């Protein structure tokens, strides 16, 4: 196989007229590539958040805006509304944001009045994920212009399968995490470039049949966004 | 102004009335028209069909013939696109520095007819009169090649007596495409059928364009269907006046 | 043009393959509906991206730069990807790529694989190779599943089953999934696919994918998708094998910001597609434990060597050129003989795939330029088509071919004023057998394709130049 490697590289070099090993020249050339597209956003904070919410709505995501003091209540209301009983919480998700009286530390079953049970990520296997009613995570960033949320799967965001197998994904986004443009999000991601990264823009969807949008093909069918701040 | 006409080989042979209209129009606007008899063909058909080598002598001939001309008018956007888009590369590939320079000097003096009127001469109202319901077909080369935008429409809007109606799907190709119409005759026919439907839906009597090549194809289909719609090159509409009648 | 190894794929010349498709009213309606819908959506989201042209310019420059330094960026990717726990394989052609993938599947003891839509695996006919060796590939993209279960062929790069409507899909699912009942709303059909595939996502240990972008700087891989089947295949199996053309590499992580803005808007008319995944090698307790990338040449280096068609390798497979193409609109994708349909197929296939009659493809275009206008990486497809036509003529046409003879004769005629004028006279006089009442209704030979659906006015008595000469004479006399 290494023979092939050398052969392919040789063909490339002969096609481009020699090796491109001169790093300085290459970097110099890369520096001056035209990048006249828009990097920074132009909206103020309110307009930016309004755009984020509007565009999430256009993907059929459900958005609730709240503040730090009431976030647990807001999450509780969403879980109640959809009758979610068994919910997995990503490791590192702030405990104080979870509705009382149940905390992930209590491990599993036995939520009293509200009758929903939280299970911690590390305790959930693939079958649990497949069978549970939903997953709760935080996120790394939000992008207003495209209505996207970005996960780097750090603490509070869950490993990748956690936001994939359950039917509902509830994601908490703090307002200061929301940027306007894609390049702004990429700037924030620069230090996390080698982490697993997932951009989520609405629930999974297909238009493969007669171009009609159907949501929830394989990933979560519902995306609840709780915007805090 | 002294304007040198490149009529193009197919207009010369098949559509002399278009060339006559260009002469009548430009002379009416007070210009002198010159027609070098040595001109033949720009080489477009050869070039686009893959006979690029055969197109090179035709380019040289064109450059030679029009070397002295100050302003060159061509009533065919596809030929202008051929010259603008491909001559520089062809000249470069020939390795003849003199030819490269000659092409470079020639290009800024070349105008498609509507471009000449609006961009070079600054006119929109050319004093035309044409009392028909007309729809304008934007040929692909005029739209995407020369990027004429609404230049031809601006000229048409100023024509007296005209009832100008918009053609739906104006940016969609009619299916001519030079030798494509013959090599892929069936697909070309399917594209033509769609275009004819759009033209007929406008209820126009006349479909116009800046290229007789597309018009020959569209009219060919309309006539076969006995649709009762005719096609007329833009030059002929612009050359028509109340006093002198239709060109 | 390049001759690829292995048995060539059977195919008809484009103009013949198009015939039954032109007669298929259902297919043509489906194709028109799908392409119109995507184009309308694309129009809206491109209009709101006010820096669209600047993004195109940047994308095209990044791609041009990358190709110019391709050896460096590929080895850089290899180095970083390996450091991140992955294994890189190199394949010269389709057969070698298939052998590598099959070898890996066997090494890990797999009898089944789950697949994300992968253009390169269509190109190498990987599924056939796997099946011959007793490995069952499950396509997991909804459209690819429809194609696979329907024993059909993809007809579009992004929405491969657009030629099928819901009733046709329902029949396929009922039959192939062994269902007793199934509604015919897209929701019902999608739910059936979800049930059918969920079990496979949880069970099958090996995933096969393509890649939208390979990131040289980090060794990362990026895949853009909608349904979540991609994320399933990338994260659930223990082993992941991604097959990517060598042109898929981009220099830096930052460059993604350009392509992630262009691709979704061009491909599906969305601001962003539901899921983009970027990951680097293997990650602790998250995703596959073994990750292999197969870098595929398969004729790409010969495209790289051809200065004028090198831009073919810019392609990010968004299919915007298909949706806008007036030729594709009439025939759909099957006329193009491979899963690379439409304008990009017309330039890519003849340079890469070992397919019969591939040389008919550069002619399957009216050169209208709509593809170039929408292409997010600014591939001047008409220019490449013309260039490839030139190669067909020079490399494959015999000097005695009637078309070649005719073209040469015409060139000679245009080479002199007197020959041209003589030819005008000759055509005028010689046309009498085909003219009736001033019209030509039937022409012989190839030109019969013209008169099959079009009338033609007879060549007029006086060409323009004769009129001009006459007028000159008159004016001289008056003077
Ligand atoms: S050629 Fe351009 S428009 Fe066509 S699929 Fe490739 S990137 Fe998209």
C-alpha cells in the first residue's frame, strides 16, 4: 500500500509541476487569499437573539426564553408538557438548572410529584438512550444567522450519541453564547478544533420524498431550546 | 461615429433582413456604417463543438479584418461571447505574442448591438415605432455571457406603440445550443417545447431576442406547430419607424 | 480520455439513454417538481446571504490554492489524522479502494456494514464488491435506501430518489421490508425507514462513509447531512471507514466557515443543514474505536494535470448545477450513466469513470451557462465542457469521421471570402430538393434532427453581403 501512496504523491507532484514543500511561499500565498465575506455581525444583542429565535422557529424547534432564576421551572414545564418521564442528563450539566426536587445525583427512578426521572449520562447505555424520553444538555454556542446550536461535546453537552438516539433533545443556550455569523462561531471554536463538534440546525429532517419536509428521520424528532439570560 | 459591422456568417446567409435593419438603424441615428467584405465567421461553431484547432485561423482572420476598426457592432451575443471569452485564451495558447496583443486591443472595441446603443452611445429611445404585442427572450449568451441584464428591455420599453409582455422563466435556455440541437435533438426538442409553451402563454404575436440563432430554433418549432407567432431580431424592431414602416 | 482499469460500466450514449426518460411523464413531472422546489428555496437563502459572491470567490481561491499544493496538504492531513488515532490508506483506483475497504471489513470480522450516502463508493461500485464477497451493505440515507431496496439507480447527487413519488416508494417499502400495512404520506414512509434502520444502527459494528471535507491542519473530517443517519454511522459503530477523493482536503479548520455557508444553501436551500459533524481521529468514549480513511485517486491526478479542467476538482457536490440545468430538467439523472449526473457529471464522468460512451457526455449540454452561475465554487463548467469536447475530437475521432470532415470543410470555406461567397451561392442553389413553398421541412442525415421538430425558412435569394454590395454600387453611381 505504501507503494500506492508514493505513486499517488508522485502523480500529484508531476501534475502540479513539482513538490509544493516550500512552506513559507505556501503560507504567504494562503495569507492573501481573498476573504472579503462578512465575518462580524452587525446586529445589537436584542436583534441578534430575536433572529436566533425566529430562525430556530423556522426549523420547527420549540424555543422558550427565560432567566437564570427561572430556568429550572422552565425546563420542568417543558418536560411536563410533553409527558417526558425518563430523561437523561448530560454529565456536567449544571444541577441547579434542573427542576426540583429531583437531582441527577439521586441516580434514577423515583421522582415524586412530577414523576419524571433523571438519569446521569455515565449510567446510560445505548438501550437506555434508545428507550428514554429525552436528553438534556447545554451547548457551546448558538448562531443567529443560521439558527444553529453548536456542541463540542464537553461537560454538560454529552457524548455524540446522547443527542442522537433520544426522541427529544432539550438544549440550554445562554444568551452570551449566541453569535450572529458562522465565522464568529468558527472563531470561538478555534481552540476546540480537534474536539468532536456537531452543528445542529433544527430536528433531523428529510425532504427525500416529493420534497416535503418530514422531521425526525433518525435523530431526535423534537428540539427544545431554553434560552437563558 | 464610424461603426464597423460584423454581421456574422449565419446572419449574412440566412437573415439578411437583420443586417439591413442594423444599417438602417445606425444610419438613422447619424452614424456611418462600414462593412468589410473579407469577414466570414468568428469560429464559434468549431470552437464549441470541439474543433478548437480549426477555429484558430478563423480568429486570426477576424482579428486581421477588424484590426483598424474603431467601433465594431455585432448583432449576435453568442458571437460576441465567443470573441470575448475565448479569443484571449486561444491567442495565448498559440504562443504568438503579437496575436495576444492584437486580441487585447480589439476586445474593448467590440459591442453587441444593444450594448452599443445603450452603453456606448448612451441611448434608450432610438425613435422606433412597432405596434405589436412583443415578448423578449433573453438568450443565454446575452444574459450570462455578456451580462446584458435589462439593456435590451430598456430599448424595447422606449419603442412607441409596442405592447411589451414579460416572458416567464426568462432565464431558462431554449434548447438551441448550436450543434447541441442536432446532436441531442430529442432533449433539445423537449427544451423547445417548454419554451414554446411559455411564449404562447404570453399571447404575444412576436418573440424577439438579440440572437437569430435561438430565434431560428424557437420559430422553427412555433411554425411547425402553426402557432401563429413570429420571431424578429431586436434590430428589426428598433429599425422600424412610423414613417418608414417595419424593417 | 483516461482509461480506467477494470471492466467498464455498461451505458448508452447520452442521447440514446435520454429517449425512454423523455417519454416517462411521471419521471419528468417528479424531476421538474423537485428541482423547481429546491431552486426556489435556494433563491431565497442565497438572496439573504448578502456576501454570497465574496464567499464564492473565497471558496474558489481556497480550492485553487489547495490543488496547487495538494501533495503537502494531503500528507499534512495524513500526519495529523494518524496522530489523532486514525489510519490512512491510499488507493490508486476503484478496484484498489474496494479491496482496501473489503480487507478492513474482513479484518474486523464484519458481515454487514451501514453506509452513509457516499458518492465515491458509487464511483468505485463498492456495494457490488462487498456483496460479491458476502458482505451486506445497508444504505441508510432515506433516498439511498429507496434506491437500494428498489434495485434502482440514483438520479441526483443530493436527492437521489427524486424520480420516485410516494406511491412508488410505498410499493417498494411494502415489498422489501415485508410490511403488511403502510400509509402513503411521506411521514408514514419516513417512519417505516426509521424503524427499519434503527435496529441496524444499534447492531452493525462497521460504518462506511464518504467525507465532505478533510482538514489538513487538524486531521479532522467533516460530514454534512440532514437525517441523522450520518451521525448514526459516524458514532454508533466500533469501526468507521471513510472513503474520500484526494481533492476533498482543505487547508485549515477556519476554511470550513466558507464552505459551511455555501454548501447547505446551494444543496438544499437551507440556511444550515440539520447536522454537521466535525471530528478528529478517535475520541475517548465517543464514537468508533477504529477510524480509517481511504484516499482515492481514481483519475483525479490526471484531471489535476489538465490545466483547463483542473477546476473540476473544486466540486463540493452540492448539485446546484443539476437543479438549474435545463438538460437535466428534461431527462433526470439516469441519462448520465453514473451517479454523477447533470453538468458536473458531464465533466467528471468522462475524466474519471471507466464508462462506455462517456465521451457523449461533454455534448449533453447547450452551454447555457446556468451551472456556472450557481456553482458555489465557481467551476466554469461550460468552459470545461468545451475543453473536453476538444479532447474527444483530438483523441478519439478519426480524421475520416463525417462530422470531422464536415467541420474541416466548413473551416476551409470560412478561410476565404471567395470560398465563403461561393458556398453561400451553392447552398442557395443546391437547396431546391428540400425546399417547398419557401420552407424546409425535412433534411437528410444528422440535420434531420433539426427538421424533426422544426421548420426552417429556405435560404434567401440575396445574402446580406450581396445587398450591401449592390447598395454600395448604387451610392457610388449617385456620387
Ligand atoms: S459543480 Fe459546482 S454546482 Fe455542481 S455540484 Fe459541484 S459544486 Fe455544486
